[in-house]
C-alpha cells in the first residue's frame, strides 16, 4: 500500500510519447498527459492529449478528430469484455463471456474448418490502426500458419500505389517539409484541410509567401474554398485533364528536354498519345472550359517550383490508375523534380524499408499458395466464393459500413452459416453481425511503431494507460488464439517490443533505426538528406532507372503501357442509357469530423457534423423541386437512402455529394452512401471505384426510423 508521500509523488502528471494510429498521411507525434486515479485503484488516467511541438511535421497541433481521442478511449459504449451473440445476426444482442470460453470456441471452430480447407477462413482488415505491430504482424502470422485465404487490401489506395510504382518505381514523392517553399501548389483530388492538416498548414505558409494554390476537385471542398482557383471536372475524368495538360506542354515546347532525355522513358509515345487530348476535347470530357486547361498548363510550366499534392479521391473511378499515371508524368516533363519543393506527393511510404518477412512471416505458409479474396468485392465473395467462405475474422475495419454495395455485404454477414469474429472497440455495424466480439485496446493502451505515407519519420507509440476492462491489444489476441490452436512456433511468443524492434530492415533509409532510442524520443527521421529531393538527379527505382512514361511491365501483362483516359463505368458517354435514368454522378468524400467510419459514434464530433446530407447544385435541385433542408431519396438500381438536402453550388452541376462514412445504425433509415456504390474495380490496383456512381434524386416521403 502506498504511503501519503508515495501518493503525492505519483499524482504528479507524466507525459507519454505516442503516435496517432489513423489512416492519415500526417501520422502525428502525440504527447499524452496521465495521472494516477486513486478512486480507480491507482490506475493511470489520460487527462490531456496534444501534438508534439518538437516533431517537425506535427508542430504541436492535432486535427479536430484526434484532439478528442480521450472521448473515444473513455467512451461509455466501449466494448470491455468478450461478447457472444445471443440474438439474430445484425441484432447486436450479445452476452458477456470469458476470454477462455471465447478463445476455446473460436479456436475449435477455426480448427475444424481449417482441417477441411483453411482457405474457407478469411481475414478482413485495413487501416483501423496503421501500426506495424497492432496492424498485421501477429495477425498475419496466424493466418499464414493456418493457410487461410489471403486478403487483397484494395479499398483505399492500391490504384494510385500501383500507378506510382509503374511510373516512378515506388511510392515516393516530395518531402512534406518543403511544401512551404513551393510557388504553385495544385491540390488534385485532395481535400487537405480534412485529410492532411499539416500539409495544408505548410501550403498556407507558401500562400503567405506568394504561392498560388489551385484545387482540382468536382466538389468545392474546404480546401478548394481557400485556393486561388478551383477547377471542377466531372468525377472520373482526371486522366483526360492530365493528358490535356501534357498536350499543351508538348504543343508549346514547355518541356525540360534535358531531364526528359536523361531520366525518362517513352516520351515520343506519350507525346503521340497526348495529341489526342486537345483542350477542346478535354473540356467536353471533363465538362470544364478549354481555357482552364490552357491556363493551368501555362502556370505549371512558368511557375517554379510547382508541386502537385495528389490524393486518393481521384483514383476511385474506373480509370483511376491511368489517371494517376498521367499526373505522375507531369513533374518529369516540366522538370519540377529538380527542386526539393517541386514534384508530386501522393505517398511517401515507399521511403520506409519495412522488414515485411520478419513481421508477417510468410515462411509459415510452408510452400502453400492460398487464394486471394479482394476486400473491395467482399459482398460478392461472401455469396459466390468457391469454396465458400465459412469463417471471417474482422479487425481494424468495419466492412458493413465501408465496403462497396453494402446491401450485398449485409446479406453476406447475415449468413447463419458464416462464423464471424470481430476485434473492436465498439459495437459497430459489422460487430452487430459477429458471433464473437473481442475487446481490443485503443492507441493509448498498447505499444506500436508507425511509418507514414505523408512524411519521413518513424513514430513510436508508448502505452499511456493500462488497458480498460478486459481489453487486449490485437497482437495479444492473435497471440493467445495461436496458443489455443496449438501453434508452437517461437514467433507466436514474441513480445510487442520484439516485433517493433525488427520492424525495419536497418538498410539504406532505415539504417540507424533503433527501437529503444525511437521509443524514448518518440520519433526518428529516416536516413535521407535534408532537404530531400528524391528524383532531382533521376535515379527512379524503376527497372530502367527512369520515370517510365511507357511501362514494359504493363505491356508484359497485356495492359496499356502508356497512360490513357479510361472513362468511368457509369457516365453519359460510357453508359448513356444508364445515365438517362440516373443522370447525377455521386461522390462520397470524407466528412471533416470523421475518418472513414471512425469517430462517427463520438457524440461531440457527430453533433458537429449534424446529420447525413446530400449537397446538390441549385440547378439540379430546382429541376427536381427540391429546396434546402428537404429530405430526399437518392437511388439507383443497387439501392436507395434518405438524406437531408443542402442546396449549394459547392457541388458542381451534375454532381451530388454525400459526405461520409456514417455508421448505418446511426442514420435515420439504417443506410449510408455505400448502399449505392458498386463492386467493380479500377483499371490498375483492383481497387474500389466508389466515386464512379450514377444516381437519381427525388423528394422523399415520410422518414422511417432504422430497425434494430
């Protein structure tokens, strides 16, 4: 028992170094203030959270969402004990059980399925945490040992990632710390105010220094509102716009011919392709003005350094991969890679040499080559996979809310013969369909190490508080499940600290990585120069060592080797009959106060967001006798949902915007925007084409509350 002196000493606040775990390029370094709570048995309690002022990219600030992370951690609805289903699937009715009972039953059920065919077991996960320890390390060891089906994790970034790899050789780009030195910044499909706050802060500094900011987005987002110019192409037409810019650069001779000669491959073929995309044609495809194409090309050549801040929104259409390829050619054509503040940034994750074999242990497959299930087609897979999926283990994701064509996803998860285990913090839409819900820790309660896809720092996460209730880290849950299944390999006994210590290869960019040092300091910059200009002298990590306008690797797969415009699946030009019935293109970008489906159940953030709504242009609203504030039905052949109309010219004519992703159970009709999206895939990367979606809108009837 502590004496009074001990109590006085231990009541002093301490600060713990942590990392934001969420799917955001900023990967903030955080400081968590904790105190002892003697009313709770002397447990540590987090009382404040802030950005690390010493971390060069975080610079002391956090986004609105993560600034409220304590509300999420201490939320009264946290799942804090293992739960077993007692009601129908989807009802959300559970009873408390013990860890031992849950693990016994789960191990037994998975073991019986694996004895017949382990491919009938499917893991489903994405970026609920971006941590290398709590993300996939121990989980993939277990699934590799089982021989379970693999998951193609395509739901967010794979189209753009593959496009960068084929063009630049890796997911590399401009150092975020150089943005303030740019003179022209083009935000292309990037709402940085919402999804890259610290990049936006540096862009604002560049603006104060005289830089010009341009947004390319079908929607006048918060970022577009604050730029000097907004160009609003129709969704899915970005590839045509990029090829139109290339057309003008070639036509006018606005080319860095030395850089092209020394560091690129396939210029003549690309120039020939671009001749097909004169500004007048591009204007017709994109539904913009030809003068906008001409002026943007002029500004891009004559303003230096110029940076394109590309993001994943514009790749979520049929031709998303080709569009990213075309945009990624621009900095090499105009020579903007020469300057550290020029070039392009979509992802910096390729700069981190992660030791994937050490983390996920593919050797445990023992020569087996299981089938792959695409997470973007999970609704179809649950209905049609052969052999059928008999068990699914969901962690770090909420597929019933976030996966496309959610009606099919719901039908799949509602199968009584599907054994479903969900690791979660809350009873999400997906958890409601689980046979077992296992309580997972939040970022404040476990250890992890993070790379970033927006900056060049490894960031450590130290546990600030003890796990609440009976919650366990993902790693420990999979560690215990492996033991319960009788897996005796030493890798299943490795601690989180041991996993974090071997997360990076220790070669090239990660030379000098030492986990203990990083854990103590909180963050560590990769072994790259300052300033970092990855392609100033070429050295692209492609097979040719050049920026590959023409890709032999794509040609060898029977794919188009040059960037091209690939029309959306659903548009007036590609599907005229469909467009006559459903004439409006719908996009569903992130709401400012949510991150995918995370934070939707935090009341302060949901109150700030209001209710699910549809932003519609005044012309489109008038044609449908819709007034601001009316309830409307948005529908297509896949489904329908009801939203509150906001009549505004932030949505361009012909486009409606449903800010997302709401939990279905927290909407008035139990549906969200993914009721309307389809499961068809992008041209590269096998990714979800969320923003390739035609709908119609009409005034709604009386509101019907969601059931359950």
